[in-house]
C-alpha cells in the first residue's frame, strides 16, 4: 500500500514539475515576443537588455510585495523588524544581518519629506 502511495506521489510531483516548466517556458516565450521589437524572431542586444530590465523589474516588484506584509504599499520599520526576526528564527542570521544593514542604509538615505537623497540637502 505504501509503495502505491509513494509511486502516486512521485507521479504527481513529476506532473507538477512539467506544469511548472510549461508555464515558465510560456512566460519566457511571451516575454521574448514582447521584446522582439523588429519581429525577426531573434533578440538583438537592445531587445535582450529590455527583456533583462523587465525581468529585473518584475523580480523587485514581487520581492517588494513579499516584504510588504500588510499590503499597504510601503515597507515600514515594523515589517522589516518582522522579516529580519523570521530570518533569524529560521537560522539565516547572515542574510538577516545583510538585510538589516541594507534597510538601515536605505533609511539613512531617505528623507520622508524630500524622498531619496544622494547627499545632504542644503538650504
């Protein structure tokens, strides 16, 4: 009986992987078509870079959504504290330290009234 369940589980896992692969392939093909501006079926350097920029942008949007725990469009100090605490709890202290340092650096370079600043504002 357990052999049948194990076989069934492997079959289901393989089906899920095939579905995931097909979905990913379809997404990549759609992205290529969208970025093949001249329609020649190939991506030249500029088209390729546009595709990479799109992929990078999508990655950061999804990452932001992941860390915006209350879905209010902002990542505040309490959300960052919770994210770092969860990373530490999971044993990922190195990543937690890096995340905290990056967040603190972002806060140090952001002014609530003026937005991102590269250097101190002078009046």
